[in-house]
């Protein structure tokens, strides 16, 4: 009977093979989890603010741009928003990685 493995054991073996780097990762402390949650909330708010600003600029676009240039202006605003969002997400991930790395043993 010692040769049989539970579904949980089989699953753990498969997950170790698929993502071996996760096996070496240490558990996060409550403080780290709290810090990471705070970072994620802060950046979610920043991204939401950028989104609101983007939507507002889109609504006001017709007042500032001739009709024939509207699509190009919308595309440019959209690209700028996506670029800003990507930058914020990358900054967030760097901060989260710093919190994970600065773990006290």
C-alpha cells in the first residue's frame, strides 16, 4: 500500500515539474502580504485614475480635433493610455518583487 500516492501528492509532483522555481520560494509573512496588497491597491487606484482621465479626454476630443482627424487622435490617446498602464504595472511588479526578496529569514 505504500506504493500508492494520493491525488494531492501526484498534483504536487506535477506542479514541481512544471514550475520548479516556485518550490524554492519561501512563504510570505503576514506583513509582506499586507505590503503587497497595499502596493497592488495603490497601483490599481493609479491605473483607475489614468483610465478616468483617458475617458474624459476622449469625451472632450470632439471639441478640440477636426472630425477627419478624430480616429487618429483616438488611437493616439489609446496608445498613450496603454503605455502608461503598462509602465505602472511594471513598476508595481518591481515593488512587489522587492517586498518578496527582502524577506527576513
